[in-house]
C-alpha cells in the first residue's frame, strides 16, 4: 500500500493523468460527457486521492484517442502509467535502432548520435510523463523506411500513428500530396475512417462538442493549464515577444508565421530545377530530408505544443544530420551550407537543455527553441534547394556497413 501511494505521489503531477481520465470516462460509458470539464475534474480528483491537482489538466485529445486507450481504465492510474512508461521505453529503443543502427548514421558517428538522441530533453520529458509523442515519432520512423522500400500502403498505416496528435501531421501529409503518393495517402485515410467510425459508433458524432471544447479551452488560460508563453512553437514565440497571443498584432504575426511555414514546406518539398530525376522509389531526390523539414515545420506551426512534443522531431533531425554529412562531400569546399546545418543539429540538444533548465535568460522576450528550429529548418531548405547536379549525390537508405 505504501509503495502504491509513493508511486501515485509521482504520477499525480504527470501529464498522463489527463489521458487516463479521458480513457476512464469512455470506459464508464460516459463518452457524451468527455469534454465536460466538471466531469473531468471529478474523475481526476477521485483518481488522484489522497493527492489533489489544484489546476485541472484537461483531456484535450480527439475522442478516438480515449476510445482506443479505454482498456487502460481497467488498471489503476499508477499501473496504467507504468504500462505506458514501459511501452515508451520499448518504442525509444526501437526508434534508436531503426534510425541509428539500421539506417542513416555512419559507424564512426553512431555513439555520438546515440548520446545526443538519449539526452534530447523532449525525449526525457516524454518518458518521465508517459506522454503520447513517441507513437508519432515511431510512425514517422517506419514510414521513412517503408516509403523507400516502395511499400506505400504500409507506410500510410504507420503514419496513422500520428493521429495521436493530428495537428502535427498537416505539413508532412502536404508533402506526400505534392509527391502524389496516393497509395500512402489512401491507406492513411482508410485508417482515419476506421478510427473515426469506431469512435462514432461508441460516442456518437463527437466532433462538434470537441470543437466547442477547444474554443473554450484555448480561452481558459492558466485555469485549464494553457500557458502560451511556455509553448515551444510559433504561438509561444509570438506570446513571449508581444506579451499576448490574442491581440490583433499577435494574431496577424502568428498567421504570417504559419503561412510562411506552409510556404517553406512546399518550397522544401518541391524538387527544383536541378533535381528533376526521381529516386528509385519514385520520390524526388533527397525526399527523406525534405520530409524531415516538413515534420519540423509542422511542429512549429502547431497551435498547441509544449517542449515534450519536440520528441517527434527525432527522426527528422537524424535524417537531416545524415543528409548534411553526406552533402558536405558533394558541395564545393567554399560552400558551408551542409556544415552549418550539421552543426545546428548537433547543437540543438544543448539549446533544448538551456530552455528547459532556464540557462537561457528568463528576462529575454525571445522563445529560443522555436526560433532556433525555425532557422534550422530554413537553412535545411536552402541546402536542399542548392544541391548540386542530380546524379552527383543520392541519399542512400541501405544500412551503412
């Protein structure tokens, strides 16, 4: 009993409790009240006894996530947390193997990349809070492998893991549209329809209630754990810079950054005049790196995002680092683009650490991580667009011997 209480003393302040509450409401047959804040509060208070959260951390995911995770409600909060923590550690090991040992990273850099991977603060936050982001990272990791192997249908199914955080999928999916990956998009859409159908059968048409909830939630501020100045995206950058995210100037600035992100993703995904020859998979040359840029820009443009969500960028950053290393041997010696990109990615873990542990001065109005990742994405795009002759370099996907 004492050990259970001690574990709950750790779990009650973690973000997983909100996901558990959503799953519990659905499991109890009260799905129609899923987005009722009072119902969420009553469940959370009961689940956390003898502890108490004074500020509610609401369930904010789409309803189908609660439906899919509802079996967890048959466990206590502490046991469900441990189950998801173990699952996240397994996914972490799988992603590390796929990205670092099976693909992309040369043997001489594997140890350094593995250390950077494990010390990436968003990964630590995800593991300590039993967050959902690693499922999205796994989906992107497997999709990269399957697309190169011309397994387009399977790639779409793996990408569907991104439905855990659908707002982060918009720009990567846009890249696939531009590349006419219709089979991948069709399989992704099929999974979406199946998941939505299951959730509608269980809860009814929940989307209008969810949209109304999001409108109230985004205006709720600290009362519902919404802290725009702490967000590590364009919204956080604007909020900290202007002191608000709701004023007219702030809204226009945020809209401009979002439009710029979409435009940059399209620009990065387009092959360009010097890269018209397709890769063996039928995708444009360097498509993995272009897809990685779209992933990073999708994270930046997300309307709701905290530091732990940058765990989803792990596949993107490793792909871009590999691309920078390989391109450095193709560019003329006077061109420093690949080297600059490589160093920016290598320093990114230190930037994340500085932000999380407040090494970066708190008095500044610059939200460092989104600004840094925005610059990194822009330079990556310029490097890809200035790539030399189409046959001078091809990013290899085979395991490095």
